[in-house]
């Protein structure tokens, strides 16, 4: 399953994917996510300059965990493999909850916070970054 999730996330960042028929029979594709904006609606400006670096993380968060306010300097896409997470933007209070099976794009350079649900949260996170930039930066208090 993770292999197909990775392929779908890669397709979301590379534009139009090849039609399933171009790979032979017995293959189906489902676009899980394709977006030019983060989950709260901010348009992506550009990829960071430098040598491309792709990172995929499996992130597991214990139940009812409040994460620190933070930002991401790079574009990322998330596929929820279990539980749920509620995200809140600090400046606006905009909030959205994502659950198992959901896909979403995260914010770039916007301070936000996550809170896991009663069953915790498990997700695959795909970052498109460059030059060993940090993937997450804790916000100043």
C-alpha cells in the first residue's frame, strides 16, 4: 500500500501522471491529491532553490498530543494512515481535522499547530525540499 501512496504523492508534485494503460494491463491509478494550495488555501509560490531533496516520513503521534507551534519551509503532502489530526493556523484560527484515508497539503512558512485525536495519528509525509533545509522549524514563543 505504501508503494502506491508514494507513487500517488509523486504524481501530485510532477503534474499529469501517465495513463494506467501506458504501464500495461492490471494497473489502476487513483489520484489522492493534486493541489496548488495548502490545506487552508494559501497558494504555493515556488520550490526552494538548490539541489532537490525528497523526504518521506512515517510519523506516529500518541493520542491527544498537542504539538508545538511550527512552520515548514518546504512543500509537503500528507496521507493519513491512521487516527486523526486537527491543524490550526496561529494567525487566523483556521482549523481543519484530517482522519485516516485523507490526503492534504501542508502549509509553507505559516505558523500552525497539530493536535492528535483520541486514537493518535499516523501519517506518511512527503516533503519536496532542497539543500538539507530543515523539514520543520519550531516557532518563536
